[in-house]
C-alpha cells in the first residue's frame, strides 16, 4: 500500500501544492466511505431540499463550505498538521449516535448533527488542532443544511408569526395615515380597513409568511457573509447576532408589502406572486448585511497586517509537514493501523448493540431466547467486557501504532491515522449494512394509495346528517397542509334543536403517505393563528359504539364494521373502539369568549395514535415497506369538555368505518394484496407529507 500525507507544504516554498496527488487519493477514499456510511441521510436531505421550499438553501451550504476552504488555502499552508488521538473518540461518538438516531431514536435532525460530529472527529484525528482553527467553520457550517425537527420548527414559527403580525399591523397603521388605511390584529390575522370599509377576507399571516423560511436562509447567509470576508472576531460575532433581527425585520417588510397589495391589488397578495415577493426580500436583506459589515469596518481602523478575525496567519517555521514516502518496512505498520481501526469499530458496534439490549431488553429477548431480565444482565456484563477491551486497546495498542517519540516522522504517523480512519469507516459501513440486511430494515418507505378517494366517502345514515363540504383550499394553505388528499365536511345532529349550535360538527381528514418526515399541522397552531385563546388541553379517549362493531378474528384487538357500497357484505377493519386522542378547548374573544372543543388523532399503518410524536415513534415499524398516516380532526361548539367528547365520539361511531374503508387495509398491505397493480389503483397522484 502506498500512502502520502494529506497536506504537503513548507513555509519556505509556498509554490508547492496544499494537497499532493496522493493526498487527493486519500481524501477521495475517505470522502467516498464517509458518504457511503451516511448515504441514506444525505439522500433524504437532498429530497427535502428539492421538495421543501423552506430548505432549498441547503443545496448551497456545502458549496459555501468548500468555497471557504478554497478562500483560506493560504492560511492552511502556513499551519502545521498533526495526528490528534482525541479526534478518534469524537468520531466514534458521532458514528454511534448516528446509528442510535436511525433506530430506535428515529430522528433525522439528530442524525444530521451526529454526522457532523463524526466528520469533525475524523478531520481532527487526521490533521490535528492547529489545522482545525481554520477547518472548524466549514464543518460546523454544514449544520445549516440539517432540517430542524418539526416540533421545534413550529415553536419558532408561532413566535415569528406573532412578531410579524403585530409589527406589520403597526407599520401599516403608520404608513396608512396618509392613505386612509387602518389595520388591527387578532391572533395572526390582520384585518385591514380602507376608507372605513373592512376588506374581506382578512389577511392571515400563515406559517409560510412567518419568516422561519427566511430565518434559516438568512442565518446561513449572514454567517457566510461574516466569515467569507476577513474580519475581526468581534465583528463576526456582531454580524452573526444580527442575522435574527435582520430576518425578522425583512419579514415584517414582506408582510407589510403584502398588506398594501391586499388593498390595491389583492390578486397579487397570494399565489405565486406572493412567493415572488418573499424572494425579492433577499435583496434588501443582503444589502443590510453589507451595510452592517461596512459600518463595522469603519468603527475601528485596524492594521491591515493583523486583520482577518484576529486570525493573522500562523507561520510555523519548524513544523512544516513533509510528504510521507513509504518503504517496504512501513507496510506492516499501515496494515496494523487499518486492522486496529477494524477491531475498534467492530467493538464499538458490539457495544452499541449491547447498550440497546441493556436499555431495551424487549427488543433483544425474543431473538436470543432469554427473558428480558436475563438478557439485560447478560448484555450489561458483555458491555463491560467490551469497554474494558476498548480501553486496553487504547492503552496498549495505540502507543505502538502512533508513538509520541519525536523520531517517528509526522508523515508516518499520519499514514497510520489514515489507515485507522479507513478501517473505522469500512467496518462501520459493513456493520450498518449487515444490521439493515439482518433486520430487513426499510430506510425509505414507499407510497401506498388509498382504496378510494376521501370525497367518495359515504355519509352516515344515523342521526348525524351531512350538511356541506367546504370549498377547495387555496394554494398557500395547501402548501401548509402538505397534501392534496383531504376533505372538510360539516355534519348536523338531528336529535338536537335548531337553535343549539352544538348540533354541528366539523370534520377534517388529511391523508399522507411515503417516508414520514414531518407530521402535518395540528389545530392548536391554526386556532391560535385565528385569534382564539387556548383554555385547556390534554389527552382523552374517544369511544366508538354501535351494534355494527364486532371483533376481527384476524387482528388482535381489532374490529370489523359493515360499510355502504355496491358490493354486499363489505366490512372495514377498525383498529379498536377506544381511540386515544388529543383535545383542546379554545375561547373566541370576538364572540364573548364562546368556547369550541377540538379533538384529533391519527391512523398510521393500521393503528390509532394520539399525537404527531406518537406517529413518528410508534406509527411505523422499521421493517414496514409501506407507510401512511391520516389525520382525523373533529370540532364542536360545545362548552363542556366531557360533553364535547361524547358528541365527537357519537359522530365518529357513524363515520369511522367509512373513513377506514377509504384507507389502505393494513392486513392486505402486509400480506402483499395491496397496493394493486398501477392500472388497478383507484387513486392516482397520491401526495406525501412535507
């Protein structure tokens, strides 16, 4: 095996390349193995950036990181590199964390951050802390390409919606003094009056206008502009800190602009032009960043020779890294290094499996043929043995491979480090592939179509009667909803008097299929955005009842119920008659604090689940080839929570079999009878979640 140092330079001869041809070979090999190990996450991130406008900026993040390296190649040539063994455990932690967040953690965001930790450890291990004074930024900058979890996303979005609504209303009123325009805000809905006439409909500051989309792009833009130019550290800190205020202020300008369009050209305040207005705001944002940088440059005039973030070039006169020229005597050392990487990573994989067995013995007990307690004890003892072996290897084997003796050249040490890195990545990739193959893990779920469209769902024939079906949602709201497969209907209880608003119930159903990335919006965000105040909330159980429900002999705990249709004796499978759900009570200040109650739940792969988090963690088996989830939401204008639950249960008892007749029969899916051939599929163009 031939090898060379990754960096080949001297301070005396700056004409020599930063990276030799042999170094490019090593970089290519490590990049290939690192990318192969994390390919599932990288591919998922690519799909998200192509399909989700909120994260389209992620495509530019690696480009900016590479450009930063190119821009700072001169500084890299003036730094000495070294092997830093502290990078090895950091890389190991990142790789184990990545595996954990695939399963059982199931979190894409932490998978991405774990990958960045592993990359940081790998580079630190091979090139050392001095080189990391430059390399840390492009590595951690990759974090802007990792999609934030939906729960955190919605928390930030709601705050930004409020800021944008209140600030834009104030700005509309100030500017509107000369135009006879007034505005008022309720929740995240802005009502605009022109010449005293209220414009209808009011303008809702939807999540698409919350500024979160621009916030993530502007954070990446602001940090890039702070670091791509030579600046002092305090200037960069100020520019990074100002990214959030600039993003918020630009978004306020965007919403205000849409407000005036709502008055004078309402057709341009929505749709594609609405999105175009948001893109135009990138221009003033970039201008504000440039202006901020110019002001900071004029505050203190520093010596040009000492500029660059307090990062004046570091000249190492005594430690220039020479290329490693291998000899026949070096080959056994390189091979030993790779074997050490193999062995250490293999033990780390075993330690990971044993750690999962200690924490979740139920996942392992059936396979090893022991009880859960015996499995837990055995795994704990085995984990201790493996950790002792890893400690012994680091104490005994490591010093022999990379001794601290100054007589051993840095190039030779690096060759061993590169071999260990290759061994690490090869073993981790082999272990990951073996785990996926042995457990029949499906990393990307396939779409599964409904058996019939929700619009074709039959109406109940009991005491609930169909009243109306809402008009199709606008393009902006559909973008928030994340699917085109939905239905919004209103039903009426004929046993209640006509003067009682509680006789009405609003039903919303939305269907999603494919690889679950995020679960759709839940009502607390929508109701708060409309100006309602949350009074109560929590978990509840909705109960299905009626003579038609009888036990399903093929599904433990499941039930069957006849459904309407052309074919006789058709029955739909219902996962159970007790539905775990989430409820909220809201008061409307504009209507004397009149209260409404809303309950929602999900049907995911043939199971009833109460919340988005339950869908993510419990809705899908990692071995499932297909996946879907369906949100079912019912709203009633009933004051008492218990009475509201009773009303909702009553409606669902009649309508739920019809809903399940539209969704895929999970028994048919698991046994391969559904989906049918493409020509037989009843629903085409099935939409997926965000």
